[in-house]
C-alpha cells in the first residue's frame, strides 16, 4: 500500500511581498489608458473638433464683409490665436466624458479590484491615473491646438493677416488652453471616482460644465451671477483668454481648487469603501 504524497502548497509569501514601484504604477496606468479603444477614439474626436472649428471660424471670418478693412487696420491679428483655441469649448466635453470613463469604467467592469490588489495603497492608483491622464491630455490638446494654428495660418495669410508663434502671448495662450483641457479632464476623473458610475459621472461632469452656469445665469440676482463666475467651466476660460472676470492665475487657482475639493472626497471614499 502506497501513501500519496501531499501536493506542495504554493507559497504566497513571495507574491504578497511584491509591490509595484511608483514608476511601475504609472506604467501600468499608461498601458491601460493607451490600450482602450475609447481613449483612441476620444482623443481622435477631440483633434478633429479642434481643427474643424478652427477652420470654420477662420474661414467665416475672412469671408465676412469688411474683413479686409479690419485686417488692414491691424485689429484682426488675434484671429489666428482665437481660431486655434476656438474648439476648446467643445473639446472639453469629450475630455470630460473620457475622464469619467478612465476610472468609472474600471468599477463597471470590476477591473478596479485587480488594480487595488496589485497596489494595496489605494491612493497611489488614483494619483497615478490623475498624473497619466493629465499629462497625456495636455500633450494631445496642445498638439491639436498647434495643428489648428498651422492649418488656419495659410487662410489668414491669403487674407493679409500674419501671425507667428513667437508673437507676444501666442504660445502661452496655447499652453493655457491645453492646460485648461487637462485640468477639466482631471476634474471629470475625480468626479468619476466619487460617483463610480460612467453614466452618473458623465451627467455630473457635463452638468457642472454646461447646465449649472446656464441655471445660475438665468437667476436675476448678483449672488447667482457670482456663483456662475466661480464654476470651473466659467472661470477656466480666463486661463487662456483675456477680458474675463479673473486674471489667468486666479482662474487657474479656482479650477485647481475644484479639483482639490472633489479629489479629497474621491480619496476619502476610495479608502473607506469596498471596490
């Protein structure tokens, strides 16, 4: 009679002792972001929107009656800059949807559980998503703005309007617009982390950008108009455009403040709630 030897028990000590480094967490989030078809489509749509609206604004403007006289007077030089960033107002909607999907989609599919098992310090996952998504969105947004500027410049040149990236404030305006899109995307991401639902997160993010300013602007009271000015979509436009309620640095602080407040709520809930 033979006695069967017990099967060796796999040791989990070594596996449990393995922890991803900060660089490893960032790389894993980059892999997840770039391998999603929704990411590719969203960024592609964002680029198309920016270029299409830039071409539309510039083409309509140069064909408008009296444009030649305005251009000769030197008042149309800012059209090149305005045309390049004219699509930002619509691109922010795409960025907001994508920002919510980046994290809420993982809760929908259950992939967030695998991420938190690999990275027991949960907040590291959230910070990595914010950094990766913010940097990629900034780069793609800036590329889209520069492409729009390049494709609209020949149209303006044919109408007698010249512009250069090295003109005073032009490139800084483009950087500010790209930064604004990145910040709005991050705000949508932390909203998605709080709501944990793709549909719900998109509704909250777009409601904050579109619905809330319209509602407060319809209320005939100074306090309502003041609140509307402090909303991220309203204040954020002053980061890259002049003549608004705030200076660019004030607008930047307001949008960052929104991210900090919502991000703190997301971090607290991520630590306390089960995935």
